[in-house]
């Protein structure tokens, strides 16, 4: 197998190619992990929303898929909030000011997308 020049620069001796179907399967597995964590509380609900939204075009479904589109809608409504790793760049005062809105957003997000979490599990769990 011939390696791409960039792979050679990195010192890669060989690599395996992934088919589109394998890639979609991997991303669907990730979506199941996230949705499951959102439901059992091991994944922050809003962080999960953002990640599921980012997977929308990576799982091999139409871009208007009802389940993933719900997370895109929620994500667009919360993109001004300090959620996830960006929190470290916010002052404690700003985090404190936004905390009530974050909690209200979690409750709202669950109201409008909890069934979509369950649907992702049902559709892609093996």
C-alpha cells in the first residue's frame, strides 16, 4: 500500500483506510455513547447536545434527520453560554451570572430533546 506524503512525514509506516460505512458506524456508536450518558447523567446534558449536533452530518443520515436536527436547534439557542471546555476562559463572576440560565436551559433542552436521545439509542444501539 502506498502511503500519502503527509503520513510519511509523520513517520507512519502503514495505515488502514476506513470505508464510509465504517466511519458512519463509528460515529453512530459515539452518538449512542453520548445519548446514553445524557440520559443517565454521566454526560452534561448541554455538552451532549453540542456534541450530538456536531455529529449530525457525520452519521450517514439526511441532514434534516429529526433526531439530530433537534440537537442542532437546541445548540443554536445555547451557543452564547459558557458550556464545556470554554468555561475555563470565563471569569468566575461571569460563570456565576450565567449559572441560572444554564440550569434553565438544561431543563428546557430536556423537554425538547429527551425523546430524541431515546430515539438515537433505539436506532443505533447494537
